[in-house]
C-alpha cells in the first residue's frame, strides 16, 4: 500500500518485514550493533510497540557518488530504523512485526541524505564522533574492525592530529572534525587496517601511541621491522639485557613508568604532556628503532620530529607534481615508500 503525501517528495508505504530486511543503511550510519548493546536501547526495544513500526527511508532519484562508492537511482536506504532492524533480524525483541510503515523521502544526492539523517540523529550532539568513525569504516569502506579500540572508534583525536601532520593545509587544528571524518579516514584507511591488526592489547594504546603508529605506518608501510616494533609496544616488551636501549624499550618504559610525562597525558595540541610533546617523543624513538640505533637518552631537537616526519614525502611530492598527469609514473606514495626502503 502506498500513500502520496502532501509534499511531492514524500511517500508513505506499508512494507513487508522481509522486504524491509533487504534494505541497507545510509552510508553515514553509526555503529548499529554497538548501539544495540546499550542498556537504554535494550530497554526501549526488547518489547515490540506500535511506534517501532514507523521507519524512515530515502530513495535516490538519480545515481550519485559518496566517497568513491556509487549508489544507483531507485536505491532505498534506511535512515531511521537500523537498530530496530538489527533487533528483529537477531530476534532480540519479543516479537517481530509482519510489516513496517515507511516514510520515504525522495532525494537527489547524499547531501540531502545527510540533512535528513541529521534531523533524526544530529551527529554534532547526540552521536559521538567515535560512533560516526565506526560507521564510516563499516558503511563506507565495508571494513569491520578487529580490535575493540578501532571498533569503538577510540582514536578520533589521534587520526585528526596524524592527518594534520601529513597534510596541514587540508586538516587544520580547528576543523569541524565531524564533517572532516570521512576525508580523514580516506587519508589513513590502509594505515588504520594495519594498526587494527596489531592492536591486540587495546588498553596499552592511548591516543598519542595510536597517532604515532598511524604516522609511522604511513611513512614506512607494512615493514616487518615496524610491525615488530608495534607488536613490542602492544606487549610492552622491553630489552633488559643492555642499558643502552632500543626505541621500542624507550617507548614501553616511558609509558609504563613515566619520567618525562609524569602528569596525565592529553590530546591537547598545545598544552604540556599533549600531542605536541608525546607524539614527537614516540616518533623519535620509532625512527631510531627503524634505523637499528640504540642510545641512552633523547637527542637534540627531538621535539620537532612530528613536524618534519613527512618531509621526505612532501619533497618527493614537489618533485613529481609535474609528472603525475602521466599514467606511466609511480604515485607519490609509491615513490615515498621506495625512498624509505632504499
């Protein structure tokens, strides 16, 4: 049954539950399965009630692209009702309805989808950026995180700082993080996947360590020596044989028994014990570790390590900018990886 609304771009449809189950979420949808575990959601949805039958969808009036993913004309996506669908599919409710009442909004592009999504679930107020980050990984990139740290999106600040150091002109300190998150993830998606695979002990990874890990992976790639370094940080494995420590030992010892950062570490970009101190410290020792160098203490100008971390990349980028129009040349990233391994 279909009812035309007084607004020409809205239609109300009674849809069978089986047809509803075939629909996918809007690409900016939060972590549905994670939200379903919250006590207040369980209390609200464990018993089927009449208001639960009211669902909101969007239907695309034309083909459109959202961050390199194509959506087709006529595609219907669930805006408001994804968590209820999760409950019904997984039989978490006392009853499963035979049908739902869908209000369908006709839209031209994803900007209109976002506007409608925000009406039901304002991402700046009621939805945490952490949940939004998971939604981008799962919905946009079809990547299901392994570690709880990445699954919960507990690295938004780390990702923002890492993006700023890699491309400061695109990711400033005072950017609207919510709006920029899809672009930030796009910049570091492969690095996030690699970090996710080595984050076996989430409690050992604070934001400074995650930021440094992402920046190191961006610079060195899936280098076996780097992966070993990250594994040692994850396990807090230290070398107790010699007093002249390697980089992994310096990092693990400082994070377990701090001498330099005795106060609570923060994600501030400017305050003491914030990113502008902790991230350079970690990167300094990561660089020493990658060079197979051991030493007793920090060297001169260690505080600038984060600021100069991607200088080789940008140097290469400037040299190759005139050549990038040619399909036969390597990408800037490929040249950068070659430079780091030669």
